[in-house]
């Protein structure tokens, strides 16, 4: 296994050309080691979506460097970048993005079709991932028969099935009630204990406190913070 950090930003930033130019993310540095759990907080419009797009290989920094598992993403082809995104990053969003007329297993399997994983292996990984998130009894259920929490668990299983280096989550509990959200966050805690690297964007300070580290983005500037035992976040 590589000893390189999963994520390394070296003075990485993104500016949209003008006029006037928009500095969506100011040059910043961030290193996330293997197995770390990091949350990202900040107000709307602060640059969190830009950060997510860079980390998720949807945008390339216009300044500095971004290394994913040691690969400098600016130096590889678009095709290689797409392959990195599909094999090394699992995405979990606020909306579940499930196909309504496909079973939980089929929804998880579909995520591996474009990775050229064989049918038998896709099925094995999908069932294994659903077991891992506590849905062994719902493998063949369609989304309309699942609760909101169960649908999010299917989405998490879909992200895990490709065996990624990084789980990248954008407000994953935003559409869930508090009790269901707590259960899903407990699942992320379990995944982290199992060694998964997690970056989670959230508006909820209580969600942020569950991670090892928190970074804040405000007006395009990323700063590292730390959480106190009393539940406040200090820059």
C-alpha cells in the first residue's frame, strides 16, 4: 500500500477568469493522511463547492498542485483523471441519486459498470457493500420500499463498492431527520474505525465535531481549526 497521503494540496487554488476574475478558492495547503476523518465547514458561497470539485477531480486547480494518492492531477490526461475519480473516490451526496426501478443491489452494481468490473464480481462486491452498511436484509428492495436512512446507506454502499481510497461526502445527512442522521453518522464512524479516509462537507457544527479534524472555508480561504471537548470550534 502507498505511504503517500491520500490528499495533498500544495498552494492549490482556483480562479475563474473575468473580468472581473473570481477567486473561488485562494491558494491553500492541506494534507489528509490515510485513514483520517476530516470535516469541512463554512457559510454558503464560501468556496466549499469549489473545494469539493477540486478534491473530486471535477475541476483542476488554476494555481498550485493537487496530489491524489501521489498522482499530480494536473499532469495526467482527462481520461486518466476520470479513471482516478472512478476508482479512487467514492461520492456520497445529500440526494441519494438512486434509480427508482432498480434494486439496492443493482444500484450499487451500476456504479461499477464503467470500471469494466465483471458481472459476477460486481454482484459480489455489491452484496458485500450492502452487508457492510447494515442492509443484508434489503439487498433486493427497490428504493421506494426503503426509508430515507436506508436509501442513504445504499448510496454509501455504492460509494464503497469500488474500494476507493477516499470517501467524499457532501452534506450526507442533509435530507434526514435527526435520529436517522445520527445512525448514518454512526456508520461513518464505523467506516473510519475500519480505516476509511473520509472528507465530509457539512453546515452542521455537531456533525463537524465527530471528525478528527475540521477545516473552515470562508471567502475562498481555507484554514485549519480544531474542536474542543465543549463542542466549539476554534481557529
